[in-house]
C-alpha cells in the first residue's frame, strides 16, 4: 500500500465533477442571503408587535412582500443544499437516500408554506 500514488488511491472513489458547481451555487446563495437577511430584518422588524391590520397593510406593499418572499426562497434553497451535503458526508446506503428525499420534501414544503402565508397576508 505504501507504493501507491495519490491518484491510484483515489481511483474508484467517485467523480469530483459536481463539487465545484455546488460550491459556486452555495456561494451565490450566501451572497444573496448576505444582502437579503439585513433587508428582511429591517422590513420585518418594525412590524413585530403591531396590530394585524397594520401588518396586512404593510405587507400589501410590494417592497416588503418581495424582500420576504426572496428571503424565504433563497434561505430554504441554501438550507437544502447545505443539509444535503451534510447528509451525503455522514450517512451511507439506504439511510442516505431516505434522508435526502425527506430533507428535500421538508425544505420545499417549508418554502411553500412560507410563501403561501405571505401571499395570504399580502393579498
């Protein structure tokens, strides 16, 4: 085993083609969240503790509704990508497949629930 090169040790361990694409996608969503989260805090923060009618009137305006929707979508897509990598790194076999499918379903369901609530609030 001591005479094997690094390349020979790595043969058969899988392709490394998708890592760069995933890293770039996660970097893009991180930059998006870096901009969106402070915007979301400053648009959502003043409405904490306000009466329901004021919150509905506030989120009926386009800017707060768009910022909230973009934060929900980008945040859950970033969550999906990060947790999928975590599951791929630490689980194997059927458990990996089941957890990835469950995590994808959970993230899209949470995203849809958040957007539905925002649409109900804004309209």
